[in-house]
């Protein structure tokens, strides 16, 4: 996995951890989860667009 795709994957996993911690501590926030889903889809797109 190239550097930019790896960075995106790390940010996505970090975002998942932050979203989960926020939900546990303060309750669910729909916009937070929506943002994470968008980030995950962009990450999948970046990974899929890379040549093998």
C-alpha cells in the first residue's frame, strides 16, 4: 500500500476510535458517524484506485 493510502487508512482507523470513544462518553452523534462513513468511503476509493 503506497504512503498516501496507508495514511488515509490510519486516519480512518483513528477516526473510528475517536467516534467510538465519543459515543461511549457522550452519546451518539449522527454527524460524527456520517463524517466517519464518508472518510471510510474515500479511503476505500483511494485504496481501490491504486495500481496493484
